[in-house]
C-alpha cells in the first residue's frame, strides 16, 4: 500500500474491520455480506484480513489507534476465535491506546454467553445490538433471523457478561408501522436502559429484495416518518438521551467515538471486502468481492478501488455535510482556518434558516441544525454548497 506515509507525530486513527458473513440476508440490506457458513471461505477471509492488517501496521508506525469497530455482515456470527485472532493481530501491528473503544456488532440470534465472555476477555468493550423492532411479524418481514424475545435475552446476556457500554439499533418507517407502534417500540427498548440508541429510517435501496416490491410494502408516508423521527427525538430526550448526531442518542456522554471520526473528519483505515478508508489525505475502498479480496492479499494483487486525493474545496464541502449531521455543528473560525474560505456567505444561509427554526447557534458560537432542520438537511446543505462554490478563497495571512 504505497499511499501510506509516515508521520512525525502520533496521529489518532480508527480501524474498521468488515466481517462479511451473515446467517441470512435481510430484505432491506445493501451492505456487502454473504449468507453462508463455509469454513474454507471463512478461513480464507481470516488469513487475508490478518495479513492485510500486518502489512498496513508495518507502514503506519506513527499513528495511535483509539477506536476499533467490527461491523458487517454479522461479526458475532463469525465466532469468537476468529474475532479474537483479528484483534490480537491489530494489537501486534498497531499502537493501540489502552483506553481504545473496541466495538462489535451483534445480532440477537448469534449471541451466546461463551462468545460474550471471550470477547470481553479479549478487550472488546462496546456492543452494538441489532434489535430493529419489537414486533415479531415486522421482524419476519424484514428478514431478521430473531424474535424480540431473543433480542431481550441477548441484551441481558451482554449485561451479564459484564459489558458496560451497549448500543441498540432500531428502525422506523417499517411496513404498516404507525406512530403508536413506534412509540411502543421505544418504550419497550428504553426499559432496557442501553447507553446508546441509534434510530434509522428504513431506506429501500436498489438491488435489495425490498426494492423489487417496494410499492406493496405499505410503508408510512414521508410526513408520518418525519413525525416518527421527531417523536423519537422527544421521547429519548425526556429519558435522558442526548442527540449528538442525526440518528444517534446517548446517555452518560457515551457517544460512538468511532463513528464520530467519520462525521468529524478523522482518519480511519478499513479492512475486509468493501471497507472504506480515509487516510493520509486519500480516500479509497477495498474491492466488494470476498474471493477477489482473498486472492489479492494472498498474491500481492490490487485490492483498492477508487483511490482519490481529495481537493481542499471538496473537503470543505464534506466538512459541511458531515459535521452538520452532528449536534456540535460547524464554526466560522474553524472553517476559515481549515479551508481558507470565507464563512460569511454560509452564515447568511444559516441565519435565514434560523429564523424558520431549522438552525441555531450554541454557546460556543457553533451553528447546528435543529431536529426539524435535520428533516430538511438536504435542502439546507444544497444552499450552503452553492454559497461555498461561489465564494472566493481568502488570502493567507
């Protein structure tokens, strides 16, 4: 990987490991994953991802890894031995901070006491549990391989194993779902008292089974989905959860430190097929094909796709798009220092929307989107990007 360069100072770095195996594919999922449990394929993946980690760690000695995230697919389906071997390989080849956040995604059907005890002993300290709904009929329609009772049992097992930082994923805008149904889901899940809750609206992506018959799903209207979103914001706020990003809420300030890297412009490296990276000023994605990834790593072939060096003005646009997803928002001095572009044209757009209740300014002087502003964020961002495109770079002092 010749694009990786050495740095004189330790720089924070996040690592993402994509585990592309599932028990079965959900009807809405467009992530790269394989519904299988072939030992030979899994062994090939394990060898390849560990070799890839070793190669990359040797070329990046001046970084301090402070977050590691195992996503998928379903990492818990892959099994504790393989996950432990990958994490051990990371520790041997990267400088991992003693207080690093080490997260793993789990599905309720693939959680066991033995797996959880092993993961905790190996150093995993955060679990993201995919519950999605408390309605078994809806779960079946989504293609989820578990019931809500299994989800509650899995959550209790996670707590019993000793994990103190647990996140729960939920979805709204589901087939035939009403606002009352959504409120009941939130009520039930809130009784579990997870530290973190992610609430995502269902999106029907091309290429998924749902896309082929989306007109028959009886999905809530856009207006109803907007009300569901605002309902979640209010209910979670009233129960002590702070909204720190469009879809994410946390108690005890236990935000997802890894995901904040994506939204705040931090550097991260991805491993496994389809994983993305933003590293050393370049962005790239790994091939979306497990066999090609395995053979590429084994034979020294090319596994990176779409390698880009991002121009400063494009980075400025990303700053707006990503940081305005967060409650912390954007700041004039920060923007001008990083990108040498005037903030005043953006302030005019933001002030216009502030009068309508879509934006605000916090005590630090940072602009942010309100919950209602999040609902029309694409419109606001389009106006901001247009103003940015028309702006003239500032002189360097």
